């Protein structure tokens, strides 16, 4: 997200989901769309049937790759290099959109100098993508009237995640593929309300609507609206800790208490052994959830919340569509709606301004303070489809962003240098591990593994191993192997598949008993603070290995 | 017999597919896709079709739990909430507001996340607020 904010001034998907069908060329990278966003995957294929060219660049031969006009297998963690390579070719051929660059962007000269260093030969050596293929991708993308980029966590979950996103933004601006229908740079959000949680201030550096906590004017506005008691001396001025920083602070003992709302960091965070120890180090842990998750098991107090079918409220989908969720049934037993629980806790802590009769009242207060939501209310949502920004009652919302100008005024090119992933395979850990999801499960499996028809499909974790490596190791499909990294060891079943190439292995992270995140590490992207889930080094050996230990 | 259908949004991925939840005499049925929905146009993936299943799981938490020693024991709402409030406030007073941290949820609504960050910022006095979307 940080990358798009730097380039455009907003971190959200630039274009709406239905517009994907209006593209002439779709570049999908770092998104296993048909498994993780199935209905967007279906739409991409529909666009292709209507004549769009589909280009997939991914280390894994994912489902969409089977249908792609071009599939390029990149080495994990080399995205900056191949995107710079594309821009190198585009500039050499004169395919850039000079008018757009001059009228709407800054920083072009520096970018030009940088990408000049990324000749197709050099890029092939770094990324493994053949020069001819790279040229063909450049031709399709730059030659399209409307080209759209779709990406997900395969791009962001690297120590270079922000750089990767900046590179994609560079590519779109270079060819004028942003600010018009059917184009854009489109990050797909993994969970139902990731977009909304960011929009309403679930971040350490901003209030709702991406208003900076460091801006005194912004603070004053919120201090007045929230009627901050004088003894508080105003709202806190410094940005707080990010998730992974929180976990480190727990381990160091500077954090004493955490309140975790319906998340399961014990499975979802990198290096989960560290997370477990960190949370156990807290003096007081509160978890609010609908199941006794691996994280809730560590809590001092567990508060039973409501499922999606038991709540009223709104969520914001990946393309900024604000939608109503409606309550169908009562929560079971003594469970309560989550908004009521939070208000109860706040009031008992002496909090001011937590007397609400309904989520609608909460929304009205929030929209009033959040300009991008300012024109949205529950009654409009009954019969209108609204995507933010929607600032007034007359505003019909925004299908695609940055139409006449970028959210920040002028778009900014950033010259980005390729950096190697932090941990590369070596003699002791010769395989590169990448992690992700698969279609039948969702995130840490808290909900999907308790759904009989989903759990039946894939009951256990597995590791994807290429036929070549399986042969070398002498393991068969379905056999158990031991996978070790510098951080931990797991035992897991093998799935032999050519989805992965030689030297690359993949583990979905939904499964507690063979948790991929035991193996991953905590190296962070310096800006976005996203952990590098997508690349780390592991060893794979046949059968259980009682003496394999991490060092 | 009392039957209704309620229009809502799939709880899983960010596609935001629209679905009707059928309720027969208070019992939740399997989702029905919303034909007129601009994003999903009458379709759901396998996760969406199964979205009601976890709701009726026997594993659902139905009462607050409070730790005593190694075990989590059932407690009343008053006990649990009072304990949360008194411990959070004691720790804050002793170690400062930034010794507390809050994780919002990409699985919760805008309203719920708004309230949690408001609580953290106004009542506790910390910007230690984040969520798992970085992941
Ligand atoms: S039905 Fe499938 S594609 Fe649609 S929101 Fe749910 S999980 Fe995502």
C-alpha cells in the first residue's frame, strides 16, 4: 500500500472490478487469482474471451497461467528486475506515453536513467525470464489501448514489497495506463474487509480516512469530534507500532497488553514460534473471536463475538465498494455483536462517546469525520452502489481513481534498484520456500476448516515439490517429508506437481499442525513493514527426521 | 413457518460477492447468490457457497472465558468485561498508554474497526493500532 501512496497518493485499487473486462491487456502477477479471488479470476478469463491478452508472471505455474497468452516464470523475489526490464524495452522502442508523462508525472528522468541499467540480458540473468518473452510482454502491455495490472500478496510480501509496487506503478504511468477506464494498478485484498479496516483508521499512522496522526490540524479535528477529556492532553501524536513491531515489542517486554479483534497472528504471522512466545510474554492478552483460535488459547480473557451472519454493518470490498452486511440470525448462546462488546469495554475503561444504539449511528459519526466516506449513509446504500471517494450526498462515488489528476496531484516515478531477497538458498537450506493460500481455505483456516464441505476437500497441509526434486529426494506423492529452516521444523505431506519449478517449494499457510509460518522469517519491508513470507530458504528431507533442528 | 432471506456479503475474500442468507424459523440455511449484484452477478465460489457452515459449527464460542492458571474457564459478561477494563487501565497507568496495543480485524466491519481504533486512541491514548492486512 505504501508504494501506491507514494506514486499516486492513494493505496487502494485504482479501478473497479467490473472494469477489468474493458481492458485489452491484463498483467497478473503475484496473485493466484483463480484460487484466492475466484470471482475476479473468472472475470479475467471472461475479459480474455472478449479479446483481452492475458499475461501472467509468477514463480508458480498457477491456474491462470494455463490460459495465459504469455506465462513467464520468474524467480521469486525478482519483480523489480523484470518490471525495470519491461520499462527498459518500452523506452528503447519509444512505446512510452510522452504526453501523459509530461502532463501528469514527476521524476521521469531519474527513472529513465535507472531502467537503462536493466537490459533484457541482465534481466534474464536475474529473473530467469527469457529476453524474447520479456519483449513480447512489453509489446502487449505497452501496445494495448487499455492495460490493467492485477497483483496481490505475491508482490507485497517481500522485503522489497514497496519497491515492487512502486515498480508496477512506474510501469502504468510510463504507458499512461492509470486514470482511465479499464486500466490501473489493482491490488486485490485478501480478506473481506482489509480495505475497510485500513480506511477507518486500523493503522498506526493515520486516523480514519488516511488522515495523518502527525498533522496537528487533523488531530484538533478529531480531538473536538471525539471530545477528548482535558486530562488526556490531546490525542497521541506519534505513529504507533505496526503488527510485526508489536510482536517484537511483546518479546522485548515493552508491550504489556494486547487486545486482538478476530485475528489469529499465531498462525498468520511470520516465524510463528516467535509470535507465540511473544504473546505469552504479555501480562494481559484479550482476544475477541468466534472460535477458540490458536491465538485465543493463549489469552487471559476471550470474548465471544459474532459471525458475519449475525451482524449489521458495512464492509469495503477490494475495489472500494462500500456494502451493507445484514444480520440474519442471532448469535449463539451468550455471544454478542462485536461493536457492542467494544463499546462495553470502552465504557468500563471510562471512555467517552461510546453510547450508540446501532452500527448505523457509528457509521454516521465515522462518515462525518472521513471525507472519502462523507457522502455515504445507510439509506443510500439500500439502493445505490457506492465506491469511495464519495464526499457529499450528491456524489455518486468513484469507479476509477486519479481521473484528471492523481490523489496527490502529480504522479511520482521512483527509480527503483533491484535488491536480492534477504535469505537465499545455500548448501544447508537449498530450497526456496514460498507460501500462500489455496481455494478451499481462507487465511488461517479458523472458519473454513470448521466448514465440513471445505475441510473435506483439503484436510491437511502439503508441500508442493517439483517432479525433478521429488525424484532427487526419492519421495513419492503423499509421502511425509521434514522441512526445516533456520527458524523451525515441520513435517508435511508431499504433493508432486509441476506448478513449482526445480528448487522452489510452496506451502499453503492455513494449517496449524504443519504451519508454513514456523519456517518463514521476520525480515520486513523497511517502508510498508510487510514481512517477507514469499521467500525463505529451507531444506527438505525424506520421512520424519528426529534430529533435524533449527539453529 | 417463518421464512426470510437477508442480503449480505460473503465473509471470505475481498471480492465482496453478494449473497442472500435464507432463514427458516431462526435456522440459517446455505447462501443463495445475488443475481443483481454488480461484483458477483449471481455467482459464488466454493467458499461462498459454504459460508454458512462455520456459523453453525459446534465449536462456536458462546460465553466469555477467563484464565485461571492453565485453564480458560467460563465467566459471565460482567466478570469478563470488568476484568478486561481493570487490567487494561492498571497496565496503562503503570507503564503508559504505549504499553498497550490493539489489532483490528479484516474480518470485522468498518464500524467495529472504527470503534476499536477510537477506543485505543481516545480512551487508552495510543496509536498502537494495526491489523493483519499487511500480511
Ligand atoms: S464467494 Fe468466493 S470469490 Fe466471492 S467473496 Fe466469497 S470467497 Fe471471495
